[in-house]
C-alpha cells in the first residue's frame, strides 16, 4: 500500500474519532450500527475505536451505545438486541 494511502486512512480515522468524542460529549444517542453505516466501516472497527477512546479517557468508561430500533412493516417498533 502506498504511504499516501495510509496517511489518508489515518486522517479519516482521526476525524471519525473526533466526531465520535464530540457526539458523546453532547449526549447524542447512537448505535454501533449507526456509526458503521455513517463511516462505511465494519462494526468491529467501531468497537475497536470505542475501546481505544475509553482507554485514552476521551469518553467515559461506562459509555454504552443506544439500542437500535427496528420498525416493522406495520410501523411497530421492535427493540433490536
């Protein structure tokens, strides 16, 4: 992989982490799935990022993702575990 490619990837990760920290500080509620879709990354990357942010003390250790709600065809909301 060319060096410039890895620099671009690192920059996008730094920006993503900054946005996540800002959202947590604002008290925004979001699921891991929401983050994965927004940034086009895997759920595993989201969990890795959150673990790193907790370890660095940038977000509270007790931070939890919001539960993702699923809406059925009839419009009933079902909690997705």
